[in-house]
């Protein structure tokens, strides 16, 4: 039976409660019986889901939103020090808890699996949550995206397993003490917080060092960054590697595309297993094998977990089909790092063959564009044509000289057909002028580009 409610969090107030990570923790606390409150910049389906669980969700940020008897205020690294609710918390002497500490408290007394890596965390965490649920193990989970099924980013389950996405962006994943940790890949990203690959490796080493005694690190054998991390750890933790490399402990023998699914065959402990992954692309197949290895490390029989992984049908914004109009499919992709962009475009190419792929790309963060703009442009060369929007700033202030032009110039140098567009409202009309029956349109990025899918479909249908 899962533990109950941490007493210090019986009346939490979340600043930015609608965010993917924050809302998940708020949902679990509400499901455990806490009196949850919080605020967010705008209303959303997430806010409405929280209200349905009994939470109070205020719109906008104001000191008056914070109740005097709140037991703690939960924040993420994105909350600025001058936030009026944070200032009010200091005045009232209410403890401020980082999101990662709140999540760590929820995992106390359970058997946590923490999923880390530069890319693929949400998908892999989701695959585990769905497969373990399919087997009747009733896991708790906290994910950075909404599942297609069972339709939420978080759940308080009655079982002993807790599956959590472990975010390296601000080093907050150092808070967790998992029984099993997954490292999918290790690359340079989050340039505002990491100045070099050495800092990235040190951060992941610290994360691996938090695995409980007798626990297991599941780590990729095919990514050089992950292999380097394995070398640096030098046997300090029990390690299970997975991938197509000949020396992988869980070796992938084949990934056979079958339309928008794949058939995956692995050898594990001398036994060959073949199972279906219900989303396209080699990288999603690798994520599924990571999930398989992690579940097995926790004692779930691989022969049962492998077929259960087929129950995973996707996460919102991870190659999510938004619809079809005038013979044109529109799919939404969260990819915002060049590696992710390349993987999703290759997955789509494998799935649709000779059909044209049109991309609407919105760069995410000035710092990421400054460091990786050239590589983003090169990735877009895999599409038949692209529309590139202005940079979505998220939590960042502009950096002089850093614009989408860095990506556009690199894309054109790589031979890509690119159309710059500053007004997002013009996208549906522009795409309608470009798209032909049989084409695939991919809205791509971690910002509000996701809102364009329905608008493009609406325009195409006219």
C-alpha cells in the first residue's frame, strides 16, 4: 500500500500550478487528501482537471492568492524571486519547497524508478507507467506530459512502485534516491545552467550516486555521452546497458517499422523477446527497451512487461496525430533540441515513405538557439519544406543578436527550403498554400506552436 500524505504538505500552495511538472505533484497531493491551492498565468484544461480533484486554482499571480495557513509554497526554478506570492510567503514565514523536493517526499517509502536523460524522459516514463498499470501493479507516476491513456500526467496509485521523470535542467534530479535509475542519453543542453559537457557529466554522476544501495542504473549503450558516463562511474553502481551495441546487456537485435508502429526484438538474459511498440521510430523503440530493462531490474518479469508495453499509445505533443483534413495529416512534435528534431523527422520519414513532410518549427529559448541554432537548421534539412517562427522565450530574456535567422541561415546552407514567418497567426494560411493531399504537416517545438495544429486543420478543411 502506498504511503499517505507528508504532513508538511497537507495545505500546499503551488506557484505555476498549471505547469507539466507542478500540476502532476499537485494532482497526487490532492488524490492523497491534501488541501491543494495554487495560481497560474492563464486558465487551462490542466487547471480544470485540478479543480475537479478539489484544488483551488487562481488565475494570475497576486499576494492575496496565498492563504495565511498554507503549510508550504511549492515553486519550480522558473519562478522569479519577485513573484508576489513568493514575497508574501517570506512575509508570513511559510516554508518554500522546490518542486523536486516535493516530488521526492511523495516517493518516500515506495520503490522509485527515476527516468533521466537529455531526450526521451517523458516517453520512457509514460511507457513504464502504462505497462505497469496494464499488469495491474497500480503504480504512482509523475510525468512531464499528458498520456493519451489513461489521460493524465500524474496518478497516486495503490502499488509500491513510483515512476518519475527526473529533470536534469536545473540539477533538481539530485534530490531523488531511486531504486532504479534510467539514463537514456547525455548531451549538452540547458546552456543557462551548464557551461560544458564536464558539468553535465558531473551532474549525471551525482544523480547516479543517489541510487540506493543495491539499486540499478539502466543506461544506453549506443550513445557516446551515456557510454562516457558509464566509464566515469567505473563500476560504482550496478549497471545494466541496453541498445544495439554488441556489448549491451539487453541487446536490441532489430527494430522493424510497421507503419506507425514498430516490432522490436531483444535478447535479455539469453532469452529472445519480440514485442510491439505502438509509436513509430527507432528512438521510441530504444525508449521501450529502456523501460523493459528498468522494470526487470525492479523484479517485474520481462516476458510479462514486454507485451504490456504495447498498451502505450503515446503522449500529447510526442508525435501526436492532431487530425487530417483535405488529405493532409497534422502531427504535433515536442522536439526542440537538434537530436530530437532529427529523430522525429527520421521517424516520420520511415512511417510515411515518399510523402512530403512540411514542418512548422518554433525555436525554444534564446540560449539554446544561440548554442545549437546551426544544428537545428541542419535538422530541418530532413524535411521537404519548413516554416520557421520567432524564438519562444519561455523563462528567458532576449539575447542580443540571437534570432531565428541563425537557424534559417544554417538550414538554407544545408539545402533546406525554409520560409521565415514572424506572425504565428499567418501559419494556417501559409501551410494551406503549401500543402497538397498526401502531405504530412509537423508542428514542432516546446512552445505554443502546439496551438497551431487545430487552426491548420480548420484552414485546410475550407
